[in-house]
């Protein structure tokens, strides 16, 4: 989820949850994200604007 200059990402697998907040210090309008996984399936991906 993007709020102003902050981007919050949340992931949960097998009961382990990770929350991450990234602060964008430059004045960029676009942010590009890459999701990768080694020997895993990335599923149920949701994008909130």
C-alpha cells in the first residue's frame, strides 16, 4: 500500500508475518517493484492503491 512517500508491504507464510515500511526520500511519482521466488510459487498477490 502506498501512502504519500511511504510504501508498506506485508507478507505471511505458514503463520509468520513480515511487515515492511519503505520511505521514499526522492520526489518520484513512479515506483517499480519486482517479486521473485526461488523454488516457490508466488500466489494471492494483491496491489492496493
